[in-house]
């Protein structure tokens, strides 16, 4: 699950996102795109695109809303909080600061933007989350 603490990652951020999208597909398979659209902020087209193995633009909150539909999962807000707290914990474990993350990140985000996103003071796309998580876990001892 995307919100769990990562200590290892696959070979690339794309491979990490693919693994998370497989988790999302299983939830969408259970509910169907229309029900996903009814219960979350994700429209049916985007849910269908995930089922078709596409990687549509998603926010971290939207991914959490889908995951929260799974039995036994916390609500979406809590999933986002857990995910971001695990980023901060990972930074401590890997002894990384936002400047170090910025230098390794394949996205065009500066250290201040990274900090704001991790602290949930600025919105974060799922793509940004995956890339930040990848850098942090890849730097872990």
C-alpha cells in the first residue's frame, strides 16, 4: 500500500507507481468505476483508465479515497496523514533533508515545495508522492 513505510523500492519511480496502481485496480475491480466515482472525487473515466493500466493524473487525496474503500482501511484523510508521516520518518532514517531530496528528484520541485508537500501545506499529486517516496526509500541504509 502506498501509505506504508518503505525501506526498499523497485528499480524506478515508474515501477513503484505501477505496483501501487495494481493495488488501486483491485479496489476498482471490486466496486466498478461508477461506484468509485460516486464514493470519491475520482471520476469514472479516471477509474476506468486505471483499470486499463493507464497512469492518469491523480492527487494523493484521490488515491487515498480509493484505497479507503477497501475493508479495514482507515479513512482517506488518515491515509494521507500516515503516508506523509512515513515520508518524514523515512527522511530521518535515510538522514535526508529536503535539499538532498531535491538533488535526487527527477521532478522539477525545489526544496521549499517538497517541504510544503510533505508537511501537507501544499497539495501533492500522486506522481510527486511516488517520486519523493522513491528518493527517500532509495536513500535508506
